[in-house]
């Protein structure tokens, strides 16, 4: 579709959805698509998370570190939950009166199956939360601001140090 005949003279950046959302006295968020160290009008993920000075930058970077470390705490919590479920299933009594158990020589209790079904629902919710969290961290990184990017890395490192004692240090390059 050709839009060359339209009059764009009256439009400014605020009219194109990149502006201040109708708050005339609020400075626009600066959105960089290239690596930068500039924090002028930096907004982190949300327009309301607007860096307005050195103090807000420092508090924001500390928050980013905490958020990134929290992701590692969540992952460790999920690992512990999965281990406890596996232990509960292993501790459930073995039934050998089923036909499949007779063929295999082993039986799985209905109690272990019930534990597994309930746990699977909860693990699905945890999986969704973990993915949401990972993508939010990705959005933090995608500010392309060096201070924020390094804060994400520092938070991940601290999170691994405090919570990752049962995790291999080698990480796949996936977001989660």
C-alpha cells in the first residue's frame, strides 16, 4: 500500500506510539537498538521504570541484579521440588497385583501415580513461571544498555553462587 500521498507533517514521535503516552511533562523514554552506555531517559522494560538520575540508576541496577539472582533461586527451588516428588514416588508402596506389573515383575502404586499427576500440574505452572521470568530477563538485557546488561550478568553469577550448588556451570545458550 502506498502511503506517500498522506500528510505526515503534523506528526511527531509522540504521535507514532514512541512518545510519552500523553504525559506532556514527562520526558520520552529513550529506546536504543544498539549497545550504549547512555542512561539519558532510559526506561527499563516499562515506561514507569524511568531512570531520572544517578540514584534511580543505582537502585535500578541493584533491582536488576536481584531479579537475575532470583531467577537462579527459582530454578533451584524447582529442582528441589522435583527431587522431593521423585523421592515421594520412590517411597510409595509397590503394587504387584496389576497385569502389567506381573508381566514386568514390578508394579507402580496408584499412590505414586496420584503424586505424579498432581505434581505434573504444579510443575507445569512452575515451568510457565520460569519461562515468563526468563523472557522478562531477556527484555532487561534487550535495553542494550551496558550497565543493565552487566547487572543481568552479575545477578546471574551471584544467583549461581548462592543457589546453583547443584547445577552445572555450563549453560545452554537458550533464554531459559
